[in-house]
């Protein structure tokens, strides 16, 4: 362990050189691409929501139908081999919307299907999405607890 | 006293030659700048398989069999089959060995496998322990991506330092008798770790190992870059190559136009906007495809090839450890 640390500490200068010579991503270009991809996905989502607002009885049902549609879109684009290209181009613009979340599950399911339905797909489809779900539930529970306490105190 | 040792790390050999070689690459590699140097291109990079691991095995085994054909030999004519790859338990090598039926030496040096294999084969032949040795390696983009990184269809934006694993297989027969370039010196390198933790920047992690082996080789043999027509690193790619030249320069070694990197040469910038290629087949294809053919044409007479390997595993990376590098060097001399 100490030997590891010696090796790393002894080459701080090299690590600085690595940082210095590393090619820098073009932040403006990346941001513009993320905006384009993320914005387009959200625009599609807005059209879908507007459609369901006219056809569904309540706002809640319209939102649920929209989420389901966008998830389906993400899965279909993943299955067609398009979504990874979208991610390569748009970065977080493709990852953040719910279509990106659908992609993480669909891509893992496709990949590990090759080791069978149970030990492959079933066991590993939440490889990427798993932590998001776990910490999402924890954060949701804590937020709900705080909201409940605040409402209990303020009466 | 070991009579064949030269300096601290190098061995001097007299008899071994590469008497047959074959490079069998995927379509993306075939369309790249070195495409015309490869012996065969497979149009479908999955080669009709659903599992990429099976495809990788096919590349390795077919390359090995075609190299034997090139040397005019059969399986029973070789004494050892030395092979390595990047997959866990080096399955592509061992499963290929299963059907070849030749005593198998499995090796792992990540992307430096080609030089480790050729170097060991040359030493076995020179020592009189083998008449002929078959050496092979392979890598497959999907198989490696699945093992080291993420699902193939995941939306991931690659960093400019990222390297793309080359798909293909390459093999050679090293023998004491026959026609072909000689392997005259071998310098196996030390594992060098200068604390680069980013597994997406393997070039920077491996550059110190390449520089270490280069300088060791020069001091052991008393040579300089001027003694070689080409100094070929394995897959440092663009970022690592720059660092390698800086490190060599600090030690007073100017490589100038003699340095070429396999990883920076396999794909055009348009094909791979990142740093370049990597993978066990990357350096193997550069040596057995590009270098051997240019040597046969007389463009190069003496070549120092030093492939590099990044020796981390997905587990050590997740545990926050840095990526150790290694580089093994061989000297090829034309007849």
C-alpha cells in the first residue's frame, strides 16, 4: 500500500505533464451539441405531452402516458443502434432526459442477453441504471420524510 | 554466466527468424491507413457470430492457421503455441489452443502481448528448445468494451484521450531455419507505474514504461535511434506518443521522424476522433502487417518494435488504483 503511494507521489510532476498535454475538449461545441440533442428530445416530449393532454382525462395520466412513450422511444432507438451515436454526439444532452435512462437499461439488456435470459439479461440489465434507482429511492424517501416533518411541525 | 545476455535487460540472439506471418483484420481496420498492409480483411466484424468473444477467438485461430500455411507448415510441425489476448483467463488463446493440439503457453501482457510472444518464441528457438514456435494474439472491439467498459449501445461520450480497441487477429511462426527477418535482440521491460489513474487515458499510463524499455535497450546494446530505420511503439496513440517523446527527450534521446506508433496509425482521424487505436492486435498488426511488408520491400532494414500494455483490470480501476504499464522490445533485422 505504501509502496503504491510512493510510486504515485514520486511522479507528481509527470501527472502534471499528463494534464498539461491532454487534449482539451471544446466546451462551447460540446455544450451546443448537448443543447441540440437534449433540446430536440425535450421538444418531442412536449409535443407528446400536448397530444396526451387533449386525449387523457387528467394531467397525471397525460404525464404518465408521455413518460411511457418517451421510454419506448429511447428503447427503440437503442435497439436500432442509434442511441449510442446520439450519446457520442450529444453527451449529457442524450443521457439526462428519460430516453437516456431507458437506453442504460435497454443497452445492458441487449448486451448481456448473450449470456442468457437469467444469468445474463435478468441479472445485469440494471448494471448502469441500478445505482440511479437505489439512490433515487433513498433521496425520495429522505425528501418525503423532511416534507412530512416540516408539515407536522408547522401544523 | 549467461552468455546470451547483453547488459541488464537484453538478450542477444542469432538464429530465430519470422518465417511466416498473417494479419487478419476487421472492416474498420481494413479501411484505415494501414489497411493495404493486412493479409486479409473480414467484411463482417462479428464474423457471423452473436457473441463477440467467439468472433475474437475466430480471428485468433484463423490468423494462426493462415500463418502456418504461409510458413508451409502444419500444426504438428510446431513445438509450442504461444498466445495471449485481453479477455479474462485469456480464453481466446486457450480455446484456440484446444483445437490446434500443440503444447500451449498462455501469456498476458495486455497490448504488449505481441512482443512478449515473439520475444519468448525467439528465445525458445535460439536456446534450442524448439524448432518452430507459433505465436498469436487477437482483440475484438465489442468483447473488450464489454469486459473493460460499458454495454455497446450505451450513450457514452468518449474523451479525446480514449482509444478504440482494434478488431483482428495476427500470428507468426518463429523458426531457426527458413526465410524471413531475424529477431536479433529482445528486451523485456519492467512494470512501470507513474500513478495515472484514468483508465480512459491508457496512452499516458503506458508512456513511462515505453520510455523505460527504450532507454534500457539503448544502454544495454550501446545503440542510438540512428542505428534503427524505424522505432515502432505499440498503441500509445496520439496522447501517449507525445508524452513518450517528451520522456525520451529528457533522457537526451531524440527520436525525430523515426518514431511511429501503431495505435496512432491504424485509424484515420476521421475514423476515430479520439487518440487512436489500442488492443492486443494493434501492435501485432503494425509489426506483422506493416513492418514485415516494408522490410520485405527493402524500406526498413533494422526495426526496434516496442509494444506497450496497460495492465489494469476493471476491478483495480474501480478500487481506485493506478494503471501499471509494461513495454517489451524486439529488434527485427532484414536478411
